[in-house]
C-alpha cells in the first residue's frame, strides 16, 4: 500500500467513496462543491491506496493560531471497514506529521466527535492528548 497526496480536485474525488462511510448522506455533487470551496482555503488531501483503490483518506490544512502558533490540522480521517486496524490510518497520520515538520508547524491538531470512541483510542495510541474542547453552536 502507498500513501499519496491528492493534489487536484479530480484526485480528491477518488476519496469520495471512503468519506461516504462517515457521511452516508453526502452526495457526489455536495462532495464536489465542498472540495472546490475547501481547495480555495488551502485544503489538501492524502490517501492510502491498495493498488488503484483508495482505502483511507483525510484532509488537512496549515494555519496559525494564538495558542499553537503554526499548526497542521487533520480532518476527516476515514478508513474503509475492511482495512481498519491494518495500519493505514497510521500511514496517513505519519504522512501528515512529516508535512507538518517540513512546514515548521509546532502542532498537529485533530477534532473528533465525543461519541467516536474508536477514533479516540486510535489518536491516543498515536500520541495525541486532549487539550480542550472544540465547541459549536448550530445556527
């Protein structure tokens, strides 16, 4: 299996079938629209491929905040069910860590829904710690 950055909108679209496992109501047209908007915001994606099949994908971006300085943010790390617990999520995290170090980021940040216990266990194994709450308000 190989890890590869998805640089064009067309390459990013190959991750649609993977992200559908997290967002089952996400249509292809919604995905294309979101990818187009996010690409304008410095959004990038990475995937793990088993031959030509994308089996794990995540988005990421680089920014700056007062509390962290320059950071890299991991977004929507999703692995196809048949590939879970096989190290492909770790391949994505390691790839994004390397980009963050090369870009002089001080932290790798990730948000995870409070009920996503499997993700929490994964991120704890990867050395992440809880530093606060990410709160939201439905408008």
